[in-house]
C-alpha cells in the first residue's frame, strides 16, 4: 500500500472517512517524523525543559509544605496562614511558562502542518520557517486564547443564569422540580457542542487569518452537520493517547515512589540530590505528555481539511487549476515494492 508523502496541498485537502482521518494522522507522522521532531526539539524542547524544571521546583515546595502541615497537625499545632508555596514566585513563573508553552506548542505543530499543506516544494518545512511564523503570530494566539477563555466564561455565566431563572420559574410556578435537572443537562450539552466546535479554532485562525470572531464563526460553519464525527475523532484519539500515556506514566511513577514519603509528613526537609531527582522526574512527565499531544492536533488538522473540502471544494479547485500545467520534475529515487512510479 502506498502512503501519501504530504508534500502538496492535494494530500491534505481531500474528503476522508472516519478511519481515513486517523490513518492520515499516523501517515503524516510517519512521513514527517524527522523534520517535525527537529522543529519541536529546536523550538519547543527548551521551553518544555524550563517548564518542567519550574514544575519540579513547585511540586517539591508543595510536597514539603504538605509534609510540614501534616507534621504540625500530628503535634496539635495548626496554622491559619496560607502555605508559602502559593505565594512563591516559582508557582506563578511555572503557570506563566506553562501558558507560554501551550501557545508555542500549538503554533509550532499547527504552523508546521499549515506551512506544509500550502507548500509547493517537496522539501519539508524547516525550523527557521516555523520560527518566523511563531514570531509573527505568538501575540495574536495568546490574545485569542485569553479571548476564548473570557468569552467562554461569560457565555456560560449568561446561559447558566438564564437557565437558572427558567428552572426557578418552572419549579416555583408549575412545581416541576425536574426542570432544573433538564436545564443543567442542557447547559452541559451546550458546553460540549461549543468546545468540540472550537477545537478547530487555532488551525482556522492560523490558516485562514479571519480574526477572532471570524474564526469562531468559521468553526461553527464547518462543524455544522459534522459535530458527531468531530467528537468521535477527538474521543478516539484522546483514548488512544491516554492509554499509551497511562502505561508510560505508570512505569515512570515507580520512580516517584520515594517522593511519596514527603506526603506523609515524616520527612520535611528535601536534600539537594532529592530536589534534582524530583526536577528530572517532573521534566520527564512533561516531556512524555508533550510527546503525544501533537498527534491530537494533527488529527484535528485533518478533520479541518476534510471539512473545508466538503464545504468549499478547495482541493478540487486546486486540482482543476493544475490541469494542463507541466508535471514537476521527479528526482531520481530507488524503487520500492510499494512504489507505483510517477504518472
């Protein structure tokens, strides 16, 4: 069976069934594993390591604080003061680093896919090209992320208040207490629909450059009539990633058993060596989590290309425009058993 090389727009912009989208995600990883890994190592790994170090320091402070609190409680001494870890600069620096890592990871992975999908040359995207995209769009992506969070919270508050008033009306006037349960389930249904639709937001915003509200509108246009297939794809990919990650994290957690002693309160002081080992342990956790997350983003990208082709026929138009043009010169290459040649 011949796999696509994903070196031209037609390899991305095509209608695919549910299983074909999953297959395309793994085929893309197989075809671009080396260049994509090079981009991730160059642009994401340094920030991931810094975030992992900050997370290790923060978790060490949390465990030490919890151990101290447990020890004081056994001695009958209680403190109403806020644990120092919550006022520590490492906590806020770690949160800031995690948010920045989230933004850079999305820009790098989606940027690589988008640049490769719009590419007319067979060479893979380079780290320098992705870095130019990251520098140009990082502030916009952070602003979009904050805007999505604010809009989602505001929408849920308004919807929740509206449903609460309607539920109170049914309960007080009509005596239908079950209406409140229905309203709550309806709120969760609305939240689910919105979250699945907005899973396409970052790739839409990055590729189509429609702005904040234009990208949101485009997501709901693309998802119309295809919500269940998008939800199913997300769930299948998430479960696959979760099972693999669970097995790897389970093996890694064996290394973290010595740190559980801190939680009991019997140990309140952490030696320098233990701190270093804990930082390494937290860094490995972060790297393992990041290693599988790009696969989910790639699957979302192929769902986006599938929906764009179904709605707009963009790939078909590109194919028609290419009719009559000279075929690109094929570089010499060795024949493979699954190679059907150039035609």
